[in-house]
C-alpha cells in the first residue's frame, strides 16, 4: 500500500523541507500521512475548483507548489476560500501537500527545470544557500572504518555533486585510558592504550546530522567514540535561481521565445541595449528581483523572473535586460517535477495534472 506519507517522503527526498525559507509552510498541511494514497492531483495553487476536481477524480491527495496555509488559521468557519478548502478537504479525506521554497532551492528544482525549457546549457546555481553543509569526523579502528563509512553514507552523508560514497581517511594512532566503570572495546581498565585508527571525514547536509551521527555511533565499535561536527562555509548545491548559456539569440527574439514557451500574456521588460545578441541568461522562478545583482555578477545579459517592481527595473536596466514574465508563468512547470518524482518512485500510482487550474492573474 502506498501511503500519503510515502508520496510526501519521495518529494522530500528530492526537496527536503529543511531547505524551505523561514517564512514558508511546506509539507503536509491537511491529512493523515498513514492513510492510503489512491491518486494525486498536481497543481500550482489549491483552489476550490481544484479540490472539487480531486474529489470527482477520486484523488485523495492534492500536491501544490504554493502552500494553501501560509499562516495559522484561528478558526474554520467557511468565511474565506482557505477555510472552505480546508474544511472540505478534511470532510472528504483529501490530503493537501505543498513543496514551495524547498522545491525552489532543490537541485534540479523549479528554476533549473524551467531553464531547460529555454534550452539553457551549462546550467549553474545563481544564489547558493550557505550554512547547509557539515563535515562529520570520527576516529575508528582501521579494521572497522569501512563499516562506519558505509553506515554514514547510508544515512545521507558523502554526496558531493554527482558523486556519492565520498569520504577522506587518514591513518594515525589514538590513545586512551579506560576508567573504572568503562567497558573498553580494546585495552584494559586503568592502562594507557594506543590503537591504530583511521580518521574518517564525510560531508553531510545539516538536516541529516542527527541521522548520520546516530548511524556512525551504531556502527562504531568503541563504547565512547570521539567525533567532530564542523560547520562549513562552502556554497551548498542548493539555492535559488540558475544561470546558463544559450545559442546566440537577438534579445527581442529571445523575449518572444519566452512568451511562447511560458504562455505569457504580456512580458514587461527593460534594458538599455535591446539590440544585443544574448548568449547567457539567468532565470529564477517566482518573485526574485533581489537576485538581479547575482545575475549581473554571473555574467548574464538577461534575467528572467516574476513580480519585478518599477524601481527594480530602473536601478539595473543599464547593466542587464530584466524580463518580468509573471509569478505563475515562471513556476508553472513545477507540476512536471512532481509528476516525474512520483512516476519514478511509484510507476503504477495515478498522478494527474489538474484540468481546472488557471493563472489567478488575468491579462487584458
């Protein structure tokens, strides 16, 4: 049986909720994680029409990019669409799940997926998150080092880029004296002991720290293993926006391509050199005008995002072309990420794109 929790876990393996911003509310918002998942409806925003569609289709899970509940609900009386959706979802046993800024900053997430639609190549992260990586170091008898490393890898450590099972080892000698009440693996109580040991280092995401340390302690033969947990200043592989290269394309032609590919009603744009040929583009789904400086620093000639304000345009348009394609338009392909995750993990599970979904912003 596939449960609501199983579907959520598959999405969070790709986009851990620990990646979400402090203001966000990603994850399961309504529903029992232990209940059977019968089918899922995929969308960007949960609306009353979409919930009715899910009920009609027999889908007891709605997976959205934007969380329905951002702030706490003090009452559920049906006076607002959010209250009505929550009440009806509970009444009909429909789970509501959202992956928002965690999906924005996941590797291969919202921006990278959308940028691929434009044909960008050599895609790089635009604004990496800091403080998300740890180095975990322990000292283990050489004969047991392989088992300890394997345990830490299995718990989520040792991933660097497209590599896994990464670690570093160095041979050395550990010394210790077991005190009364100890039960030493090697050596005797009251005697100074020297043991050939291996220093083992692995990299781990900060949210996997407890699991990796627990796995290490479980596999380690010592009664009291020594270990260090060190915060790293390295740029993490998670963050917002991407930048990549594109075949030389006239600026106005590229904007026309963007309008067609993203089904944009109207693009607002600004730039002092609209005659140039574009070869490098930065993209960030959602509202990301604060990354204009990062796009300039990355050598992009055009930055594509949503929700750009007047002063965001005018303060930087002499240095880069800024294209505002709309919030929904820039994130609409997130549904495809959900679909791909589910289909890969649960190939026989029914996941549908909503047929009732519509951009909440209209163009005249």
